[in-house]
C-alpha cells in the first residue's frame, strides 16, 4: 500500500472517530481539581493519574441523560451535596 493510500485511510478513520465523538474526549491531568464543573457535553472524561478535590474547592458533576465515561481505575471517596 502506498503512502498516499495510508494517509487517506488514516484521514477517513479520524473523520469517522470525530463524527462518533470519540476524538472529542476531555483529558483531565492528575493533581488537584479546583472549582471545576464536568458537563455531559464534554463526556467522555479521560483522567490521567490521581485527582483530588482539596478542602474548600469543588468538583461539580452535572446530571446526564446517560452514564459518564471515565477511563482507568476509579476509587471515589466523596461527600455529595445538592446545589
């Protein structure tokens, strides 16, 4: 297969993934999460490393019509409150 054909196939795959929303994941770096709101529109979330919400800060996760997708090992220790 020629280089031109490889590039065409790669471009088609990228366009298809973007159309499916796979390429539009929100990446969250490990570390402290300070006053963030996660929304259904930015789903899926790819969390790279451990995250923590320090005292006095918040992480608001908005209600979604379906599940949120978080990739990786997940342990949640949280105190929830209604806003």
